[in-house]
């Protein structure tokens, strides 16, 4: 089988890395890919824009691709799946434009959850700042203000005061938002459940947790994610069953009721409250980054078979997913300055030495320039280690991290600390 993977991050490198391990996979084309996918076995990069659907469809036809796996939310929300269905015969892993609204519109998602009785924070949607602000005054703080559309992790303000929440509303309406969701503040621990679905059957992957803040102890600016681990011990078998019954199954049914044939990842961002209640913070319509880099090294089931089964509506026919009984941890190495301004084009050394220690290094923001691997993004590399327990995995992952160097390298030294508090 020939597979085309859309995206250029650590998530897509991890997906391609797992796919090439399958005997049934002949060749992988990454659009546009990165320095990691450029040199991966069976894999080649194709420098197209991820929103140039016409060029991607042409590549699908010319290269006789049988499965397209879409990594990022942007092309999904713009309708890449609908476009490929219309113009080619290819199987697509990733929901349609309508299905992607579950991530791309927080108000649409909130309404779906409220109608279907899926547990989530109480809240309301507003289309003008005046009503939003009087709602905030009435509810009091802490309270959470969310931009409706895709915001690359910058659309949510967890406000500790009424003034802060109202300022967030003003800021959003001044930008191009014309809709905000305001919801009750929830306490608890966050966990990511990535589930695979073919629109009829839904199966969770191992539970994961990530670290979103730039600084030690989960402080400082929000980022795309500085590290992740799986399986999150917080989610035991009885909790995963509850998540399946209270969240995953009813969400899939709600999508079906809206005539949405959702094939891809349904990613539930959950808050587990101190009373062990499950609350959905948000849904994403794709694999998480960097959770995927921590989860996939533990997967034993061939990924190509799983993704194809989802894309062709045959997930129920597959045997239960097989996992290695190990702990997996992923540490993101970033460019100094990220998530603010940072420099690029810094020469990277030490990846081969790290891999000799048994870690896997996924590339996030790298490229080759005149044969030299250089930095090409804020998040540069994702070093991943698996071991019999988290203590060992953490020791191993940082040994790998310490082999790698480039000017202004930055990473958090405390990924996984919540496992031990
Ligand atoms: N109702 C809430 N109560 C407390 N914290 C929240 C709430 N909603 C979101 N958050 C915090 O804000 C972060 C981002 O919110 P989320 O809904 O996941 O949006 P996005 O990922 O699109 O930025 C969450 O990971 C969580 O830490
Ligand atoms: Mg989120």
C-alpha cells in the first residue's frame, strides 16, 4: 500500500515512522514532511502546501496512493477530506469539513455536547461583547473565555477575575472573532483520550497527558506542548469504560444524528475532577501533538491496517488493539525564545548518538540545508523513550536529550513530574 501523510510536525514523523514498520506499506509520501521524514525508510517528502488540495489530489492520482492520513486540523477544517472524496477514489483518514467543526467551532461543539447530554462545563455562546460581559458579571470568577474558531492554542483565557474575563472578551471581539464561548471553571487533572473511529465503532488509544506550559512546574506561556507520556496511570480500566460510555459513544451517535460520517481521530480533552467526574474541555479532530509521539511507540497493532479500517468503515472487524506493556515519555526540544520569537537555521548535532542509547528522535521543526540538518521551527525535536516503568523511561529520555545540541536549545527538565506527586 502507498500512503500519503499530510503535515510537517513531530506528529506526522511519528505516524510515518509507525506506518513504515508495517510489511504491507510499500511507500509513504509526506506533504510537505520535515528533516525526519526526508530520511525515513520507505518515505519521501513532497513539497506541496497542506492547503493546496488540487496539487495533493493530483499527487494522489499520479502516485497511486490508496490511503491519505491527515495530521493537522487546518486542512481538515478547510475540507481536504471532502475535496479528495470528490476528485479521487482515495481512502481518507480524517473527518470531513462538517465533522471537523467539533474542533474548529467551540460553539458548535458545545451545542452538540449540550444536546447529547455529554458531560462538560456549563456555558453559553455569545455573538456580542455586551451580553458576554453581563453573563460574566452574573456568573462571577473564576471563569473561562474561549474563542470560537481555531486559534493554535491561543484562544482560551482561564480568568481568575471578572475584569480579566471581560478584557479577554474585548480582545477577542476586537480581533476577527464574532463569537465566544464562556464556560464554568473546572478543577481537576487533564487527560487526553485519542480514539479511532470509522463513524460506527470507536476505540480509544492509550490515555495520555501532556505539558502545555513552557516552564518548569507547568508555569509560563502556553505552547503547542512541551512533553507527553502514556499510558496515563490516572485513567484505569474502569475510568476508560466510563469515558467510552459517557463521552465517546454518545459523541459518535450525536455526529451520526447530524448525518456526519466521522472517520479519523476523535480526541477528547478531558478534565477529571477531584470527585472523579469526567468533563469534556474540548474535542480535537486529529491526532494530538505531542501525545501521538508518546503513544505510537507502544502500539503493536500495524498502524496502516488500523487507519485503513477507519477510512473504509471496517474498524469493527479488527481484533482488539495490542499494546506493549511499557511506559513511554516524550520530551520536546525547542528553540530558545519559543513560543515567542526564536532563531532558525541552527545546525543540529547528536541525534545518532541519542538513538544509540535506544531513544527515538522524532523531528518537529527541522530541515536539510546543503546536507546539514538545521532547525526550522519553534518545536524542533521530540525525543521519546519507552521502558518498563516511568522512572526508567524518564532517565533514558533525558540521556538522549543531553546528547543532542544546537544553539539556544531549550527543553523542560521535569516532563512527567505529575506522575510522582
Ligand atoms: N472549563 C475549564 N476550566 C478550567 N480550565 C480550562 C477550561 N477549559 C479550558 N481550560 C484550560 O485551557 C486549556 C485550553 O483549552 P481548550 O478548550 O483545550 O482549548 P484549545 O486547546 O483550543 O486552546 C485546557 O487545556 C485547560 O488547561
Ligand atoms: Mg486543548
